[in-house]
């Protein structure tokens, strides 16, 4: 089994003048080389948790270890080991895109020539070459997010923490960012912690998930295992010739109907019986899928 990248033990934090803890006795591990997702609504405690993991916020109680080293006792190790992409940052505003990438790589230990090569690699990878001489304040929102991702990646740190990395990106760039993250994880074994409130997006990349509310985990584990535990059904969408609905097995009824489409929830063992019963001369389309991560998320937070 892979060693723990992060080991969090009994972590609690309550901000001044607040009664509800932002993190409430959290204990969990993130394994080296995995993509771990943190899901939850705004205010669930996700950002506070990762800021504690980055040693930017001190907990009231509990400990956090990064590859076995206490982050509070060794903040320099955290900065060299983890690339952090926050939701918002003004730290880069006075630097050009090229300067931000170069200096970050240099500060992470690369010599000048290697840092320049890393800058050029990231400019090409994240399609920022045409804006390399612009400052952060001169970029569009999407370009700024790509720059922040590049700064997190500069110097190839073994761990990335990405807080809402696809905010403000158009659909094409969102897909490209997920491809980049998957490639980093698959090629370099980079450990990725992904913070988001978008379950549909997260399902594309994560291997394990923690669903948070009010500073606690409501669920923690592999999405497939969690989905089976809350929804033993298959979701079926049947489309048919208008006015000519299919005949279903006894006891099976749609939960939603339109003139040409029915939606059903079917136990796994009932699927063969359903397929055998259908007349495919009138059924124009059938879609069958398990519960999604969004279904799981809504089950816990709704």
C-alpha cells in the first residue's frame, strides 16, 4: 500500500466570534499518488482544511503530517513539497506571467537555466505564451486561473492542492485542465488534492472523495463504494416513438414521464428482465447508468 502523503489527526479549528467549527475533529489520510477530492457547499470547511494542510492557518487542536513530517514544525518542507493553487490570489499581480513561473520554479530549488526551461515548458503546456509579458492584472479570469495552476506546478512538486481549479474557464479549457491533471498524476505520480463543489467535474478525475458539511466528513471513500452503499439501483432512460410507450415488467413503473421518454430506477438484478421485455422496434434509445457522484453528493448534503 502507498504511504500517506498527508496524515491528518483530530484537526479542529474555530474562528474568533464563531461558534460553528470550520474543521471539527477531522482524521483521515491522503495516499501518495492518488487524486483525492474534497466536496462540499460553500462554508463546509474545505478551504480552511487545505489552508491548515498548507500551514497557512494554525489549528486549535490536532496535527497534520506531510510524508511523516509535522507541517507546523517544518513549514519550509511544505513550501518545497506542495504546489498550492488557491481560489483567489493577488500575490502575482506585480509580476509578468513569465516572471511568476520563473521565480516560483527558482524558489523551489531549480537553478536559473532549469527554471527558465521550466517557465518555457509551462507557458507552452498551459497555452500562455502569447501573454507571457503581461501582468496578472492584465489577464482574463480564465488566463489568471491557468497562471495560478502553472505557479502551483512550477518545479514539479510531488503534491498539488488545487482549490476550484476550473473556475472561470470555458468548457474547452476545463477539459484541458483535467487532462493535464490526469497526465501529471499518471506520468509523474503526483498526489493531487482537488477542492470543488462541482460533483460532475470531480467525477472525471478523483479516486477517493471526502464529502464535507459543517467542518466534518459525511462520507469518505472510493466513489464507487459510496455510491453502491446509498443507491443499489441502475438509472434507466427509455426513449420511444411518441404515443407508443414500451411494456415494462410487472411492478416496474417510471418515476418520471414525458410523451416520448420514461425515467426508471431499476435494481441491478432486474436489468436483464427489462431488456428482454422491451420491443426495440418502438424504443428509439436506452441509456443505463449507475448513480453518479452528483447523486451521492446530493444524498449527503441535500
